[in-house]
C-alpha cells in the first residue's frame, strides 16, 4: 500500500484492523503476506495502477520537470496527489524546459527511464519550433551532417532531421538529449527559439491531448 501511495506501513496496520483492505474479497489480516496488487481492494475499490504507472502527459508552458516545489510550479502538481507518494516516485523520461510545452512520458518504472534516456538507444524526439527569423534552406544539410557544434561542446551533435515550414516555423527530430539542445543548436546558427513544442517521443504521439492532462498507455514488453 505504501508503494502505491496510499499510506505508510504503520498506517496500513490500522487500515487492516478496520477491514479497509481485502484480498480476493477477504479482509487482510497481516502485513507480512505478499500478494499480487491486482487482488487487493481498498474500501472496496481496486488499487490504483497496481502494475505501475506509464502515461503520456501534455506539459503546459510555465511548468518545470522537477520534484523540488520551491523552484516553481512543477508538473507533478497537476497529477493525482497519491501519485506523488508512490515508491518509486513517478518521474518524467527526460525533461522539457519551463518555457517549452508538449509530450512527456511519465512513469514509476526506473528501467524504462534508463532505457529511454540512454544515448545508446537513440530514441527520436520531434519538436515544432518557432524561430526569431526565417531559417536558411542550407540548415537542412547542416543539421543532417552531424558536424554542427554547440557553444561549449567539443563533440558535434548527432545527425538530426530538420524540416522547413512556413516563415519562421520548423520541425526538428533529434535522437540526443543534451542540455537545452534544441535552443543551443539553433543558437549555433545565430537563431533564437521563440516557442518549443514536442509532439513525439519515440513511438508515442501527443495527438490532441489537452495541456495538463494525461492518458495511460500499455507497458512495453
């Protein structure tokens, strides 16, 4: 129960005494028995996400991807209160800047966070970007060449796919996740990112998911 964010182990003892917890319809009588969470009911209701949390979340502009509340409005304030108390905690797979919006994958499965953030797996991320000026057609080859260096980095960026849109609009697909990478890549070409919105992460699409909301997705095998 503590792993799923319901209560502490000490509080669970009181819940058991008051018959609030049942297993297969029978009141639980011990903290020591390990059971499949899907067999457990709390006050007659199924346990919330007994097999772990994996959701797509639309991060709004102005929120930050951290658990430190003193840094500003955090994305976890928009999630169910119980999720904050889960152990392991719910975390984002990678981050988006405070002034960026779009798709985040949130999970309490540490192995998925490691898998999808590891540079070895080359997980593709797609961004819609507004710049302060119209891009040059030559930039498409610059991004694709794998030779673009960001200020302060000796290693060039991996090849990326740039699509030119209308006016100052572009789409950029990356397989890396360096610090402020999108902004710094365009900065290396003397362009400033005005808006940044992520629409895809790996196989997952943001679609019409509203800002500040989420949807469950199946756990990968």
